[in-house]
């Protein structure tokens, strides 16, 4: 593969590389937002690192789940473009590090976490940039809709934990049951915020989509 081909691939699907040393043009274009490409690897990374509720085993990932996650990912990008024009965020390292810790706890150990990074073509640096974007979204949603982490009560957190435990959900079996306080409380707070953010971004995207050209491409699952 010559350098010109590599450059073209990077432009259209920026997350197709497992590492900077190993070129792997094995990605698919699943949507465009104006001239911005959205790739299948980004969709898998979004599910793995930010939407654990949508992360069953690879053989169980259905088209319905992927369609739903793609819509959320598009809404996320639309909102990022919108919020970045409104303000310049001041990043608080302790909050970014806490989010990364919560994400890592979703996996059985460092090896599984790093393997998943490799499978999605991500690096620790790429994930760090997505965490910063998540911070921008949280801040933007707080300013527009008026809620944030401080609005989630202990009662709401405890009810969430009780419901997950009683229903023996995938979240509880595969993840939450392994956590101890205070990480469990922080993690549940983060999950509740993620759910609220998805709903808010969906509402916001109704108007934002009128300002952009969003085109969906055939969504075909590739081997992971």
C-alpha cells in the first residue's frame, strides 16, 4: 500500500488502525455528517466504552442495537459541533481521570481493556480525546437543560442499584456486582447521567439535523 492510499484511508475512516505501526484498512463507512465520516470502528468503540448497556457478547450484537447506537453516535457528533462553537471548556484532570477509571472498570482487567482498545483501533490517547468530548457534552447539556451530576440523589442511585440487582441485569452480572463503594456510587451516577444525556441529545439533534446533511450507509457487522 502506497502512502497516498494510506492518507486517503485515514481521511475517510480515522480509526481503522490497530496501532501506528500496523496498517489495517478493515473499516466500513456507516454514515456521513456533511463531509465528516462515521466509521464502524467508532460505533464499536462507542458501545464498548460509553454504552455498556449495549455491549453483549460480539455474537449477540444485533442490527437493532447497532442502529440505535449509530443514531446516538450521530447525535453525539452533532451536539459536539454545536457546543464547541458556544464555549471553550476548562478541563478538570480529576474528572477526566475519574471517567477513565469508570470506563476501565467495565472490563475484567487491564488485559481485556487494552485488547478492546486494539480491536476498535483505539489507543489510550484516542480514548482520552473521547473522554474530553464526553466532558464537553456533559457541560453543554448542563448549560442547556440545567442538570448535572449534582442533581442525582443518593435515593435515585440506591434505587438504580436495587433494581439492577433484583432483575439480575447484564450490567449487574457482568460489572456492577464487582464494584465496591465509592466506585459503585460514582459508576451508577455516571450511568444515570449517560441515560439522561442520550435523551437530551436526541431532543437537541432534531433541530441540529436540519442544519446538517446526515447520510446513513449500509450497516454490516464485521468480525471483531
